[in-house]
């Protein structure tokens, strides 16, 4: 298992390098000049100087290697300095956003908590709803509950978040006035009343994201449970007189969770992608919204870094899913 | 040696008349498909909405772009049921928007674009996916490199990359093909090259299993060339997984296009699609909720019906389930 993990870790380095190259080349090939907004009265030699100040003077491969160096060496060192108060990176060039002229990673760190709160909470809520639904609809296959569950998850698959979002806003914040329609990220939780405000404003974005998670995971849970319920070991467990609750909740559930756990790990990056839309609907200023604004402002370093962070998330969670599968299922041996 | 002589050898060798006419495979599939109510409804709705957007402009001949500022903000006709003071008009059954453009005509035009993007992207993705799947399943030498490539593409962050690609490549394609065609080519192309991977994996798996069967061996032994084996023997046998992934692809393509339009990187603003109409009406949705609801419901129902269709097709095309 350890050798497998190490091998996969080493294999993920070329994958990440390839992805970063693809993203970089995409930006490189794309037309669009960061100097397009500069007035025409600015003389060309000044424009050339501004270009060099943005780091655009060198050929592409040098900029790519520099960006790689900054992302993989300098930024972790900055983080190290921040953690331990050392000063290894004094005066070193970091990845600078063209919009704000400040380091990209600083802005990302500022935006990350909002995304993590909403996305993470949505994922947990979605899983907590999905698992019991999946278990029960498999246990009572073709019952009314199962049919209803199938229908609801079909709807969850089909209604896009950019429709459920406005729908919930009209229903709950305009008609009923229960929840605020805009997520206020400056809100600080200090006491019970402010916690309640935070809770209320999180409900709608979490619900929108959780609907999709629930739809997907409850289907997987149901399929996995159905597969296990007809196995011989279940009959054995019943035959030796175990109660139905123990048979289903301990024997069957534990075995059915194996594929579901990997699906949960694999779905994590996708929900970050889906958060781009949800953040746009509820005006959450997380990293999805940051990506959108950076795109419209033609802020290449920011877009490059953010897209690459999404890529790292995917690769890391794929790795986690593979390892979890091997750890949880003793029948799977990678060596 | 006495009794057997009585038997008529000719009659014994004759085939018996079949008691009933043979059933074709597709009739079985249709019978199973008909049992799945959701799939039947889904298929029916998909046909209906396709006919609606194809023939709609000939029946409802209003120009979707025509500004009619006197008749702006007309509510849909059904608003009259609960609010008799509402500004409704029989000539504007779905109402008009804030510039007086007819909503029904816009829904038809927008649906045309959304469905056209969906179908075109799905067909393209299916073609690429099947090609790569067949190549890597049939030719062992290509398998490693093609599947590595598929894995790499699968680990790309697709929605961010879609956004990046659409924003960055908008200008040159518009210049090359005109504002609307350029955007159409760009969106279809980009959705297709980011959604072929699942099809490729499924097709490869099926081909790997089929390739070892005796009928392929027989075909090879009489000297059939690989191209003919693939087109005559392999592809017809993997039609069912391809069709199921086609329905999934259609649903994803429609949703992706709407999401791009919603985020403001899709078609130009005077070119309606369902996602764009939804996005444009979100700021005033408290006064005019129907302008969000109509395109939203259209997208959701189309995708829902496509998903149900896929579900029914999967059941109908799987011979192990079909007997039940």
C-alpha cells in the first residue's frame, strides 16, 4: 500500500506539470493584450516598459518556468515564513495579480474561507441527507419512498444550480422573507444572535449545492446497497439470528460504503467547480467569483494560478479516492 | 430394425414451420422501452420541444428582436387568472420583456440555439469519444498512450477551463465566422472537447470484451481488414452503450451551454438562448418572476426528459433486463 501511494504521488507530478502546461499554453495562444486598456496617447516605448514590468518581456518558456518556480518554490516558502515568522522570502518576486498588483496567493487565501465554508458545509449536508435516503430506498426497493427518491434525484440531476438559486431567492427571500438573498462575507460570528444570522444566510447556497450532491450520492448508495443485500453473507448473518438492524446497518452498510466513499472523494473537486455558479448567484466572494472577475479583467496570472489550484484539487482527490479504495477494501491489492 | 423403417426420413429432416413470426430485436427493445413510463414521457417531450423550436417560427411569426416599447413589460396571459388588473394581451401569450420583445418568440429562438448547441456538441463529443475508445480498445499499441491521455484530460478542471477558453478565444472566432456563428462554433467545439472522455472509456471497455469473442476471431480468420471488423462487427454491437452516453452527453451539453450563457461568457447579448434569457431576467425577478421561470423550466424539463430517456434506453437496450 505504501509503495502504491508513493508511486501514485510520483506519477501525479508529471500529470500536474502537463495540466499546468496546457493551462499556460491556452493563455499564451489566446489573443488579448493586457495593454489594451492603456490609452492610445501613451507612447509605444512606454508601453513596452509597462509590458516588461508585468513580466511579459521574456519568451513564453521562460515565463512558464518562472511561474512554476514561483508557484512551487516561492509560495510555499512564503507560507512557511508566515507560519514560523522567518524571513527567507524577503524581497523575492511572487506571482503578482495584474488587477491589484498584489500577490495572487494572498488574495486566494483571503477568499478561500468563504468558499470552503459554503462548499464544505454543502457537501457535508448533502452527504448526510443522501446516505439515509440511499440506504432506505435500497432496503425497500420499488416502494413509494424509493420511487419518490428516484424522482427527486432525477430532478436534482436535471435542474441546474443557476435556476434553483434564483428560484430559492424568489421563494424564500422575496416572498417569505426568511433568508437574506446575498451572502454577507464581512459578517463576524461573536454571539448567538450573529451565529443565527450566519446560519440563515448559509442555508440557501448550501441547499443549492447540496441538492446536486444528494442526488448523485444517494443513487450510488442505493446501487451499492442493492448489490450487497443479495450477497450470501447477508443470508448467513440473518440465519445466525442477528437482528435486522444489525444486519443492515452494520454488515451491509459497511460493505456498501466502500465504493460510496470513493465517489464522495471524487465528487469533491466537481463541487468546487459548481460553486463558481452558486457563488455568482448568491454573491459570495469566494474563489469562484474571484476566477470570474479575473477572467473578465484579463488578469492572466490570477486565472492561471486559480485554474491550476482547481487542477491540484482534482488530482489530489483522485489520489485520495484510489488510496481509500485500497485501504477500505482488503480484496483490492495494488501491488 | 423394424420400427425405424416406418419413419419418414425426409419429413424428419424438414424444418418445422415456425409457430409465430420471428421478433426483431428492435421490436423487443421498443416493447421494453414502452413499459418505462418516464422514458416514454421523456422521449415524447424531447420530440415535442424539438418540433416546437423547429417549426415554432413558422407558426408564431413575430420577430424576437423587434422592439415594441409601447408594449413593454406585458405579463403572461395566465397572470390574468389571479390578477385581473395585470397588463396582459392575447397577442403576447408569454408577455414581453423590458424592451417589449415578445417572450414566446424569444423562447422559440433561444430554444433553437440551446438545442442546436446541445445536439451538435453531443454528436461531436460522441464521435471523438467513440473514435478514441475504438482505437484504444482495438489496437493494443495505441491503448496505453490514448488512455493516459484520457486520464489527463479527465483531471483537467473543466468548468474553469471552459470559462477561460470561451473568454479568451471569443474575439478571433467572431472575426472569422461572424458574431453568432463564431460563438456557436466555439461553444460547440469547447463543450465537445471537454466531454468525450466518458464515452471513450465506456467504448474501450466494451471493445476490449467483444474483441476476444469467437465471431471476431471468425471474421479475422477469413481475412477481414480491421476497418471492416470495426464497422461491420464491433460498432453495431456497442450501439446501446453509445446511445445511453449520447443522452447523458446531450443533457450535459445543454446545461453547460446554459451555465456559460448565465455567467455571461456565452452568446452575444442580442442573441437569445435559454440560459441567457434566465441570466438577463434575474435582476428584475421579484417583479417579473415568469421571465426567470419560463426559460428555467424549459431547460430543466428538457434535461429531465433527456435523463429519463437515457434511463429507459439503458433498460431497454440491456438484454439481461429486457426479459423481465
